[in-house]
C-alpha cells in the first residue's frame, strides 16, 4: 500500500480531528497515485496517522476513513460505520420516518451521502450519493455493508428495500468524474420512482406523519430536503402559539418551494386548527410546482385557496403585493457555489431577503435560510441586517436554526456546517 507523509506543521490540525489533508501539507508531491486510491498517511517521524483515499489532482488530496492502524477498508468496515451512523440517528430519535442515514465526513465516510426514505407501503428506499473518486471505487463495499445493516437492524426487510445510486453531484467534476443521471441499483416491483410517496415526520408531535409525493430519480439532490426538519419544527411551534383558532384565515408565502415541504407542514397544522389557509407557492421550475400542487392538495384545510406561481424570485417577486402574508418562507437554493461567487451571492441574498421581508404582514413570521456553505454564519447575519434595513420594516429575531439532528456536525470540521436559518417576527 502506498504511504504518504504529512509535514510536521500540519500535524496539529490533523491531530485535532480535521478529516482532510491538503496537497501543500504533504512532504512530497501527491502525483504518485491514481484518483481514489486507498493509502496510508504517516507523520514525519514515521508514525501511522490514518488510512484513507487520495487524489493527485485536487487541493484536498487525502480524505480520512480510519485512524485505526488495524482497521482495513472493506465491507466489514462499512458495515460497522453504517451501523454506528444508524445508532446515532436512533439516539437523536429521527429514525422512525425518513432521515439522512449517512452525512459524509460527519459520519466518517467522506464523499458519501445516504438518505433513507420510508414509504407508506411498509417499504423503504436508500438513495446513495457518491461525490468523490475514492467513494466511487468503494461503492461495492458500501452496498455490502448496507445490506448487512438493513438485514440485522432495520424493522423493514432488505427484500422490501430499494436502492437508488446518485452520481449526479456537480462537485464530481472537480474530481474528474462523470456527472450521471440517477439510476436504480435495486428495484421494487410496482414502484414508480419518479412519483412515489415517502413518509416524513410531522412538524409537531401531536400531528400524524405526512405522505409527500417526490421524484427520487429526477428530483434535486436525493429527491427531497431532509435537513430542514428542525427549522420547520421551529416555525410550526411558533405558528401553533401565535395563530389561534380565533383566526378565520391565514396567508402563507412559500418562496423557492420545491415540492412544498414547508407549506405542506404549515397547512397540515392549520387543518387541525380548522383555520382556512391561503397558500402561495413560488418556484422557477414547472415540475417542482406540479409536485407542490399535488402535495398541498393533500394537506390544505377545507376551502383553502392554493396558488402556484412560476417566478424568478430575484427578478419577479415584485409581482406579489407587499405586507400581505402572515408567514413568509425564504428558502432559496445555494447562490454561492464557490468562493469566487461570494460577492455576487451575498448581493443576491440581500436583495431576495429585502423583497421577502416586504411581503410579511405586521405581526407575521419571516423565516430565512441559506444552504450556501461558503456563506458562514457571520456573513449571513450581515445579509439579514442589510436586508432588514433596506426593507424599511421593523423585524425582531426569535430563533436561529441549523441542520436537523440527522445531519450531525463535527466541531473539528466547520466546513460540514452549511445550513443557516433565522426566524423573525414582524412588528
């Protein structure tokens, strides 16, 4: 096995738990390996540090799989890693419906995302996303470990489990990998994966779970966004307290709605309160709006008014009236894909949040989110300060949110924390 050496000055960061090594932290050139090759990392003094996979042509040249000298990278290794990930989700009590099963470096499996979607028919599907050359090469062992964990620890059998392989992350291009359409690895008879129901947890414990229609083959990311679970619970909890049964109707604006997860949860809440809802979903995608409509029609209270508008929120949001909505959700896609996009992305976030704040009625709630990893928490605060100031409105911030518990964060790895959200109350 190839052996690399880490420079002495880089060992402190490494010893504190950071899971990456950069090419300039090596004592030598990284060009002596093939992309994705598993190798061992040693200190200048010759002590074993870690086993992981390498890439000769990227800034992140080494990603750690194990710091145990006796741990080989095999199907057995992946079985134990996946089992540990599952146990963490059980401890966080997020394993009963759909949840993120593996969150890359945060579960010590760099380059690997696995989302588990529960289906109402007592079946489940795992969507496996690989974004690196190293993880691509290890996929056979991932499949082996997954089957063992499901057979031994899941309440739903392997025979009732589907598997979808997602090699469609745009970050794959940085590793010289092809970006491909999602494909079935293990099918289930009679399932239309392009329009399938999944079961997600309700925003409040008193409510029943929701059955959302999604496209697991052609949808964004793994087909659904599970990371907003805690933030949706924040909004639902505030709505439950602020908007009582004495209200006859409530107006909701869901910007960049995708498949209407936010507004479906809010509609589900108000359906139980017998409050009529006026729900407006906005997205740039016709396909997303079709799924949003299908989902909202399941959960909206009787006699609700549903509107679905295809708009570019950065250019056309002025078409909607200001100060009109009791709840405004502003959850756009990442405007900042790389560091070079930072200045333009910040301006876009300021503009969108300014315009969205203007849509919020006095006494209403405003939820703002950013999933841009390059926009840190301090910068996002600045975005919200500028947006609120330019809106001419008076906003009080109530809570700050982040990923749901099935997206664990490593203190040693701030790059893994990408989702930021703030919930405000309009005076």
